[in-house]
């Protein structure tokens, strides 16, 4: 698919395909590493246009991320070109480096969540995400590799049914504490300045929008456990995050969002 989308790429740069990425999208990097391009077919152009708008909105509100450099759309599809965020993904550094950057990560997440939610034009609220999960599960499109290890042999229908009784409570909590969320706050989407060991920016902003803060917190803390060498280190990191963020962590709420998220990809 990515090769067929090359026609949408702007001239003037040598583009190299980037493996992986979202289904149906072609992602490319310029040969000098200064910019990325995401190209999609016409039926996905609206989603990519929203991603463009989210990147612009985030930077306008003081949170570091990619700059929009170019945009094109026609009957064949659309292409978004953004600047690369200089640095290294937070999942690519060793545990001791992540630990040194952890306070900066916690602080920038807090800054993101402190943006006025009522000024954010994008939503990824729980009602919407639960409906997406219902659709993904109904289509049999859940990727078992995205599930927590202990759930990978269970039927997604049963996993979603286990979450459903909590929905009224979680909707009430979200309504009382809606914030601006990244939406996919895992370490690969956090770029670190390797010298200052501070956050250089967030990337992959397609799911940015208003939601319960735990939609971000659950992913961040769970994903970072893949870097920490043991549970003791993970517990220290959780405590550091809670202190810097200014929150008493609700483990039940974390678990709900951690178990919902993998059911929404497919």
C-alpha cells in the first residue's frame, strides 16, 4: 500500500518508506531525516486532516510536537508532511536514562492535561471509544498481541463484556475530570532530547482529544514497565509520576483504560 501512495508525496525530497504504521497509510521519511510524510487513500483523508489540525493546535498551545510543513489532498488521497522531532524515542533508551528523564515526562504530561479542555475542538471521549471497541470486537479485528499477556488467550467478546458494567461509573468520572489527552501515550510517541534528557515533543497525534486523564496515564505507566528492570523500579516510577503530576493513582481506573485500549485498535 505504501508504494502505491508515493504519488502523493511532494517533490523536492528523496523519500524512504517507514515500516509499520497504521493500516492503509503509507509513512515515509525524508533521506535527510528532517521530515515525515503520511499518505492515505481518499477514504481516510478526513482522519489525516484531523491529525494535521491536532498537530497545529497542540503546538499553538505550547506543547512540543511536530510542525506541519505541507498538506495536499485530491480525489486520489491526501498527504501530510511534518517536521521530525529531533531526539530519541523514550522506548529506545535504557532504564537508567528513562529514569533520569521521567520527571520531565511526568511534568509535560501534566502540562498537556492542564490545557483548558473546553477550548479543545477534538474529542476521544469514552462513549466514542467504547463504541469503537464494540465495532472492532464485532468484526473480529482485535490484535491479540496488543492485549495484556494474561488476556491473550481470552475471547475479546468476553473482555469487553467484563468492562461494560463499569461504564456508567467511568463516564461519570470522565465528565467530572475531562482533560486534553494524547490518546496513545506510550513511550515510542514521546521523543527525548538525548543531551538534556527532557521531552522534545510528542508524536503520532491522531488520537489527541478530550478524555479521562487515565486514558493516558494507564498506557504510559503500563508501557514503561517494559523498560524498568523489575517491579520495584516500576513502583518507584509510578510514585514519582504521581508526585510530579499531583495525583493519587486509582489502580482500578488505570486497569479499566488499560484493558479497553487494545480493543479499540483494528
